[in-house]
């Protein structure tokens, strides 16, 4: 039996990101998702939404059908 896995090349927050400190954020996503580490990725609130900024994923952790993501925001394009 296979494990469903999604490969993501963009961080879509849907407003559920949590600021840890300074420019460090965590985000929980349903399902198992794989993100490239240490490569700048676009950050958007929704898939079709405007670009919020760029971030680098530093940690991806899979537990109980969820993906826990830690990323560092590198640049901010818009606050809305």
C-alpha cells in the first residue's frame, strides 16, 4: 500500500501560519507534503492570491497525517 505524498514548490498559508520569532514561522498542513529545503520559495495566502514574499523551508516533519513546516521569511512583498 502506498503513502499519498504531495510535492510543493510554493508555501500556501491560508492565514494559518504562526510566528515563532522574528522572521521564523511554523505551519501545519493536512496530509504528507514534501518541500525543498534551503531554496527560496514563493509564499502566498491562497494558491491564486498575490505573492506575499519569499521564504526558505528549514524543517519538514511528518506526523499523524500532517506536515509540520518551519520556514524563514526572507522578503515581504505585501502585508495584506
